[in-house]
C-alpha cells in the first residue's frame, strides 16, 4: 500500500521538476532572442556640407594716446588726433547702425621694466597715462567695409605721432542665417546616414527599419576647402567664403 502512494508522489515531483526546467529553458531562450534582436542594429555616420558666403563683416580699431608725464598731456594729444579719424569715417559714409564709438577710457597704466640699479638688474615700476577709444564698424555691404579698411591707412599714419597710435583688429566675417543652415544640414546628414545604412544592409540581404538612437556631432565652420576639424567644433571668422559641415551618428534597426 505504501509503494503505490510513493509512486504518484515521485511522478508528481518529476513532473514539477520537468515543468520548472521547461519554464527556465523558455526564459533563457527568450532572453537570448531579446539579445539577438537588440544586436540587429547598424551604426552609421552621415554628413552634409554647405558652402556659404559671409553676409556681415565686423572691424574694430582703437585710437590710443599715451604720455609718461601726465594724463592731461595724453588727453590733449588724443583730442588733436580725433578730427582726422572722424573725417576719415565721414568720408566712408557709414550709417549710425554701422558705426559704434565705445566710451573713452582714460587713466594711469603701471608697468614694470628691468633696470640696472647699483649694478644689479631689478624690476622697477613706472606709470604712463593713456587715453583710448575703440571704434566698431559692421556692415552687410562687405565691399564697402573692405574699401574703408584700405582707405584707413593714410589717416592712421597721419595721426601716429607724439605718443598717438592706432591699433587695428582683424576683420571678422560672419554669417547671420547660420541657425537655418544648421537645421537643413542636420536633415541632409540624417538622410545621408540612412542611405549608407541601406547600402550596407542590402549587401547582407537585410532591410533598414526605424531609428533606435541618434547623436548629433559638432558643427564645423571652416574656410572654404579646408579639411581640418576640431573635437569641440570650429567657427572660422577669418574667411569670407566658408564651408559648414554637420555630422550625425545613427543606430538603425535592421530586419
């Protein structure tokens, strides 16, 4: 009587163990399938480039006067040079929107030099007095600004005497509609990435599905035909003609 009762119990235990094994096996297989599906992804990089021409130029120069004796002497020399600069600017016909005069700066400027003191080289502090004003010119008529820069030489040479000098900055060439170009380039770079993914997938007999992940790279704004890139992106302001490049990295699901 005891043997038959033990047999069903053993059968029941075996059955439960088998079901547990099958259930465990199902989970493992399901997990492997998920991993396999997750790996069916192709990673591609797409890029797009656009040629642009700067539509705004900015140029600054600073009229400066200095004197070792007094601030008053530096200011008198500065005032004597101003009419020549103003006459030059009037001759170029810049509008109020194109020309900005920064406030006049005036004050002492300490500086240190190495001098022989009792047979030893020592740092000696001196003071000079300086007066300066910066002029900022910006124009969408870039040839007009370039002509003004060429004409400035005579005026700047004329005032550069008696402690007066003119310091000029580099011309900055900018593009004011860059935001629109970036949006268009991102779209074109994404389309380029999709074409590349499709080409690779077709070679293996697959098709490209939805986008799984997308990462936007930095924009490179470089002089025309220049190929150098920066990890953090670049924005060239030295050249009139530029190239704007956008890069995207996209993961596509492959079927």
